[in-house]
C-alpha cells in the first residue's frame, strides 16, 4: 500500500512578463488557482473576455428594467460581488490582449526601420 505524503510548501508564483499563465486578480486567496493563458489565440481571449462582460451586462440590464427592488444590504453586497468577479476576469483578459497587441505593434514598427 502506498503511503501518503504531505504537499510540499507552496511557492507563490512571481509575476513575470514571460510567464505563460497570468493569475486572475479575482482569485480569493493569496494562492492563485485561476489563470489566463497569455499565449492563447487573440480571438479566443477576446471571446472569453466578451462572454464574461456580456453576461454581467445582461443581468444588470434586466435588473435595471424592473421596478423598485427592495432587499437587504447584504444581498446587494453579494450581488455586487457576483457581478464584479466576471467583470474583473474580463478586464484581466482584455489587459492580456492589450499587452499582446502593443508588443505586436512594437515589433512591427521595429521591422519597418
């Protein structure tokens, strides 16, 4: 029978521009578990960001079309967090797209020289 071994101590990844995977800022602890593949195709990254942003937009638009909504403040706080997480994820992915496009544009400008 195999014996169980404890996990080795966790080493927090050091952010570096050449790392392929970037931790999402919406991770709820200091130990990131959700990441963006910074080398994924730009159209796939754009679709992922758009999907999250459109989902929250749709919920907020539906909510805004209702009459008065009465609820406790903790429910509003939970709802705000529920909306903020995918929005932050979408913004993180858009940041990756922006960095890739700027790097691509810089490389194109260097080739022209």
